[in-house]
C-alpha cells in the first residue's frame, strides 16, 4: 500500500465516524505534514506517521470487543496528530496533551471523555489501566505493538503476495 492509498484509507475511516468537527480535523491533517513525515522513534520514513496510525487503528478495531467503532477509530488514528507540523498549532506544546488541544481548540472535534483519556494517556499504559478505561488500554497496546513493528495494515501482506503471483483481486 503506497502513501496515497494509506491517506485515502485513513481519511475515509475518519469520515465514516460522522463526528462533529471531522471536516475541520481532516482539513487540519491535509494542511499539515501528517501524511509525509515519519514518527520520531519508529516508522522513521516518509509516510511513517500515517502508516503507524493506521496500524494502530487496524489492531484496535480487530480487538475492540464491545467498544464503539467510532471511538476506536478516532482515538487510534488521531493519537499522534501532535507529531505533524502545522502552522496552526505552533503555540501548543507537549505530546498527548498537545493532540487533545489541537483536536479540541483548532479542529473543534467533539471527543468523549474516554477518547480524551485514550489520546492523553497513550504513552502511559499504567495510568490508562488505573482509570479502568478499556479504550485507553486498547490504544496503548495497539500503539506499542505497531511501534515494535508487530502490526501490518489489514490485507496488505495478502495483497502484495497476490500481486507477486499476478493475481489482481
Ligand atoms: Fe503512536
């Protein structure tokens, strides 16, 4: 899956939530370097941030149990939005907290309490567990597994094998 395919998949997932403020959030992502940069410690290549976000989302969706799909998509895909550079967010500092501020103050995205905590605490699994917030625990785990290189974007491997064997399904 190339970078523009990743972008289409990521944006259509976000759009599918129908959440208030999503149009502004998508505009923010497109106006930043979200789809072209890599992460700082892993996925350190062009497009790495978008790939890591999708891997986190794919794992979280596969393991969401009873959790609402829209919450899983929003928390997993946007947990690292602060990593992207945007002139609109130059004054905001921090990591999880910065993501929340960007989403709330700039994008006016309506987040539930569980989604806020999941984004805020994605680097702190112990805190997420203490809050007994299953969404936060799931996003922490998915983030960690993707960072360790243990998650693939859904169907990607199968499709590349198909291509190799001339099967264009
Ligand atoms: Fe992350």
